[in-house]
C-alpha cells in the first residue's frame, strides 16, 4: 500500500514495538499460538524473542561482526557452541563467505547490503518463529536488494516472514500472500482492504482500489 496507510504500524503491532512509542494507544488482540500477545501476563521481551524484526535501515551495533550475531543469544542465556551458532546464522543470512575471515572487524565497516544481511543473521540467531521485515531493501541499491529478496526466498523454508513494502514489484516477487492497505477515506487511519494469494491479488483483485493500485492508476 501507499506511504502512511499503516503498514509499519501494523507490523510493529505483531511484536509490541508500538508500546515503545510515547502516548501510543492500543486496542484489540493478536493471537499467536493460541494466546493473545497483548494479555497483561505476557512479557513483551518474550514476544520479541519469538517474533524478531529487521528494520528499514540497517542498524548493526557498533561491535564486531561476531558480537552482533552473538549478542541476543548471550542475552537470552544461550549455552551451546557460540562459534557454531554465529557461523550457522551467517550462513543462513548468505553472508558467511564474505565475512568469515573478518569476524572481529567492526560491523560498521560493511556495505549497506551486508549490514542488512548481518541484521537478519542477528535476528535469526535466537531462532525466532517469525521474522518481521519493514521495507528491508528500501535503503539499498538494486544488486543488494536482489540479494535480500533471494535471502527471503531461502529463509521462508524455516521461518514465517512478514514483509512491509510499498514496492508492488517487490511484493509480487517476494511473497506468497499479499495484504493491500489503504487510507480510510479522508481520515489518517489505515485499513486492510484485501488479502489473498499474491498471484490472485495481482491478477484478479476483488477491490477496485487494489486494481487501480497494481495497474498504476492509483492517485
């Protein structure tokens, strides 16, 4: 959907990131594995352990490549072989071959695309159930974007991935299911107007607004 229609707000609701925004107001439920994530008995830190997030701009910590990947696992008391965990996470993120000889080097020395794949490695190091990606390639060049899209195709075998994008071509390439969001009338509130298998939504949309958007007539 277009900018400002609530895509990122919806995404952040899935791991309770909106609660970190001052004066935010939240209603409703999100059911995950049979439980409401917003139940007062649910620890939001535990939610984020199971539902990781990769942000729009790469945000590696000012630490070594190795420590970036190991950080969350250490926080959560990982007791296995940390070297093996770092290596497997970087392999899954399609970054190992590029950094295996410079693991002690600062993560900030990597290119933008490498930093974003490092952030993905950091997210999957704790083996979450879901990975949220908020326009993960919007700040990257076309080659780096292609690598991120190829990585998502590989990771979806093991993780549920929820991606936010306003790039229709990327949505068509990267996803199995697509939800279309729009602003509701003249209000600032966004609403989901259609959800379907990606091929169906792009070729036989049910809502006229979806049809206008995917064919370039919107706005």
